[in-house]
């Protein structure tokens, strides 16, 4: 046990010290302890947070798939804050948009090829240490590849990453809410075609993508209106499990307290943000849910695939998961089989001798398959839908 903890401490310290280049992403920080610390006086940001004394089931309900489908999504316009880079293939912009009272930053890249309005790919990055994260990390390289083929790409930093406002996120719920609100804001972009949208998610972003698919599918609160966003396809790349029980078993619950403090701890998973001034019954319910199989089912997208109404393409590396920070291939295989059983269109592609982030020729093969998939399902989609 001491050896394992020492290894985890070394892994976290190394991740915090390295300047990770854009295009690479890590998985959530490992964890071992899910004990609930005493309450403190830290400041919480907006989230679907219960305010009255509630039962366990009532407290955790807003974080279930059913609860997230009923959430009142508050979005607005995408605002350009400045130009990041201009190339022959695209112009990238630092952007900001509202999500449930929080200001969320991100990157939008508008292609120079083709004519607007462009089909849109919303890109969901994997876990990064917040001490080194910069807007566009984990998605920039793939975005540039898609720009060459005429796609407008947009990636959210999510709450609590980069210069976005910080806010609670239990079981990736806050991250999924931020992506849904970004989808709702796409019609505000003059160059974007909100009727032709795809999702792309790496690692943690893959799990966020699956949660989003189960939230938005046939959901009037999200897709109502003439300018509705229409998600036509989704790509999962080395995805975190769509079963929350798998995530907790491998990395544990989120870090209670200050979000940056969680980056330097080995006893929790800093993917989730759990401020200590959330209602005590919610903190208790979050802890209790980890050992409640029924609640894990209600929270996990893999048990709600009937709501998924877009084809899914899953990519994974043969050697992924050998390091604790990686995502085991079994997670991709299990989701593939579950989607098949649910009668959903899905394709699974394995990359021999590849780990969590593909390298060399395998990365190009991966992105070529992604472009072909998006061309068939997003770019050439029936615009009359």
C-alpha cells in the first residue's frame, strides 16, 4: 500500500510540474480515500444544488441522468474575447459563454476553407492538471485537423479549468451542463450551422460526451425552438467509463474543498469539484452514492442509452490502462456492447500498441476515420431535420 501511494504521489507531482503540450491529455488523478471531511466556509458557485433539508435520494436526484434531463439549462451567446492565432487553415479565438450563472471560457476555431455556415464539432477535453492547463489543451491538434476539412470547432474549458469560473461538479455533472449550455449557444455564432453538430471527447471528455448524449436525446428543454442544436454524431477517444461505478473503483470520489488543493492530493479524484459549503445532506449523499449500486445506475449514462439518438464511434488503444492514469480497453468494449444491445448505431476501432493518447501514424489513422465519420453523419446530414 505504501508503495502504491508513493507511486501515486510521484505521478501527481510529475503531472503538476510538466508543461503538457496541447493535444495530449491525462485521465483523472488516482484516489484512495472517500471519507467526508468536516465542513468549511469556502464559497460555492452556481450548480443544481439543493437548498432545503432533503432525503438522500432527493439530494442526489439533480445529479442523476433523469435529474439532469430536467435541469433548467441557462445559456446565452458565445462572445469572442480576442484572436489567439491566424493560419492559412483557420483563425482561433478565445471565447466566453454563460452556463448557469458561470462564465465559461474556451477556444473556437473557424476554418478558412469552404463557406459558412460551417458544420460544428464540439470538442470535450480530457483531464488536465489545472496548474498547467491552457485553453485548447487536449483538443487543439484534433481541432486543426478538422478545420482543414471545413469544420468549425469549439471547445469548452469547463468550469474550474483555465480562466473559467469555478463551480461544483459531482459525477461530471457540472462539466456536462457546461457542454449542453455551449450547444444551446451555438446558434449565436453567425458562422456556425447549429443543425449540423458533432461531439468529440477524449478520456474524461468521452464520459462527459456520453452524459451529454443521454441528457439531450429527445429532450424538449434542450432541443426546443427553431434554432435548436442538432447533434448528429459523437466520437469517443480513449474514453472514461460510462459506468460511474467503474470510475469510482479506479480513482475514487472527487476532492472535497478547494479545487486547486485537490490537484496536489493523492487521496481523491480532482475531476469532480466538491466545495465544502454545499449543503451537508448533499455532501453526505455524494459519499453515500459511491456504495449504492442503484444510485450508480441512475447516475451512469450506460444505463440510459435509450436516450442516445446519434451514432457513436469509439476508438481505444490496445495498451491503454496499463498506467493508473489511463482508461482500460474494457470500458470501451463494455460501452460498445451496451450500445449494440440498446439497438444504437456504434462502431468500435482498436489501435494496436497504442496507449491513452495515440502517436505517430495511428493518430492520423484515427483522425482520418473521425473525419470520414463526421462527413457521413454531420456534414452531409439532412439539413431539413
